[in-house]
C-alpha cells in the first residue's frame, strides 16, 4: 500500500473518530503520531517542534483570546437586552419592527463578539419570549433569531476568519475587509425579507408591535448607552484594522479593553464577572490551541505521507476545473458543518484542500470568504444545524423543532443566494481576483 493511500486513510479515520465523539485535538495529534511512528522515518518527527513553535510564535493568533474575551465580556454586560429594547422602540412604527430589531442587534453582537453559540443563546433568551408574547409566529421568531445569531461567522471581527487567515496563510485584515460588503449585504437582505413579509402577509406581525413611546430624553439616553457606545467600539476595532492603523492583534486588544469599559458603564463590572469571563476565555482559548497543535501534527504527517501531492494528481487526472473542485469542497464543508464544529472543519479539511487551490491559482482571500459564508449556512441547515440546537435548548416548550426547521428555510435561501453572488461577482464585492 502506497504512503499516499495511507494519508487518505489517516484523513478519513480522523474524520470518522471525530464524528464518533472522540476529542478533536487528541484525535488529530495522537492518530497522526501513530501513523508517523508506523509508516515514516522517525527523523520526520524532528520537524514537529519547529512547527509547534511556529504556531506559538504567531502573533496574529493572539487575536483569538482577545476577541473571545471581548465577546464574552459584552455578553455578560447586559448590553444585548438593552439594545433590543431600544431598537424595538426605534422601529416601533414599522410592521415587523421587533424582527428587524433582532436582526440589527444580532449583527451588532456579531460585530462585537464573533462567537456564534453565545450570540444565538443570548438572542434566544432575551428576544424569543417577547416575540411570542407579542403574537409573532414561532416559525418567524425562531428563523429570525437563528439567522441573526449566526452572523458572527462572517461579520468581522470573526474568530472564524482569524483562524481561516492562519490556515490559509493570508492577511486577517484582508479577510476582514473582504467580508465587510458580503456581511452588510446579508444583513440588508434579512431586513428586506422581513419588510417584504410584512407587506405581503401583514397578519404575521401584530399591530401591538407599533408601540414607540416617543423621542423622550430617557429614550435618547438609552439610545446613546445601548447603541452608539457599542457602535463606537466596533468602529474603533474594525476601523483601525481597515485603515491600516492597527494589526488584528492590536485591534483585538483595543476591543477587549473597550468591552471592559462598556461593561463598567452598564454597572456590571464586578469581580465575579471578570473571573467568569477570564475562566470562559481560558477554556475556549485552550480548546482552540490544542486543536491547532493537533492540526499542525496532522498537517505535517499528511504531507510527509504524500497526501497533498496525491490529491493534486487525482484532481488533475479527473480533469476537474477550479469551479468544479470548489463546488465539491463547498458541498463537503457544508455537510461536515452538520456534524462537527467550525474549528474542526478549519483545521481538518481546509489544510488538505488549500494546496490544490493554490495550484489552481485561486485567490485565497476569496476562498476564505466563501468558506465563512458556507460554514454559516451549514450552521443553519436542518436537520443538524448547530444554531438550531442552541436555540431549541433555550426555547419555551411550545416552540417545537418543526417550527425551527420551517422558519429557517427563507434565510437559507438568502444565504445560498449570497454565496452565488460572491462566487460570480467577487470584484463587485471588493474581493480582488
């Protein structure tokens, strides 16, 4: 049996073990080391310490714990609930105003946190009960919340994009810049859908939704504290990156410090809060970096076995064009997103296919945006979308799984449409080809 075939068996074995529930980091690293001891010259393993130190010396990856800290701190601050209340008043005279408010608040939280699970759960807890109480159908309510909660996959500063930038070997700042227009287009499409639904089916949105209390001084104070301050933080973080004034790592430090100040303005900055945020940040960061070190081991062994060269030859012999191979990879990533987390997909699948895309001459920034949108879409897709499981876990008993499945379908159509637009018109979206 050739070493290249063993490389493919290694890849499939890891994928199956992860699906079965084994810890990702130890499966990636442990099984790869086992294959290296059995089938490779032990000298190959002397390359591993340098690779590990290369990961640990990567200053861009410092942005991961800082953005995670920023997101969890803002989640603990109570800003999300306050933003939703203020936005609902702001759009109170628009039919479906609360649904629009949920989308906008979800987008703001995505731009502030970049953590999908936390955003979906937070939005489910604070917005689903009020929407149902106002008379919104469960399908519309759950669809809006799940779709807006997963915007953190693509709206910068997204942890997904930071990790993709590291794996693809491209600038995280360029990924953030390229993701800006597609993410704004996606949010706009969500809002237009709700407005159109309100025009075509006004019975879905009760008149009790139109309850703007007035432009009082108290309302303006709420607007300032709950909306403008988070916007200033987002502008400080993203603006400094896009303007070239700060690296993603430096901007993430600004964001983490700004999140602490915003929590202080809400009166929620207590020792218990800081302790919980630091513990959660340490837990998530340790998980990400353990998976990253395992993925580094897997990448080394896979390439030393000749797996990447074998795949390139296989693609060339099959006569697949760049777009045909892209479609194949997108389908694989989409289906994998049903079963495993985005971190695992980024570190298992993406390193394997990246050399092939480099051989095609594919723009890796464009590829990173497509992967981000695709992962977001798989997070929403029935029957196994992670966002649907997160939301079902915090939904009231009267909300059934079938409501989530029906409610998310229109948003999936919008997602697929955006994916097609980015494939066909990358230059229009500011992504150079």
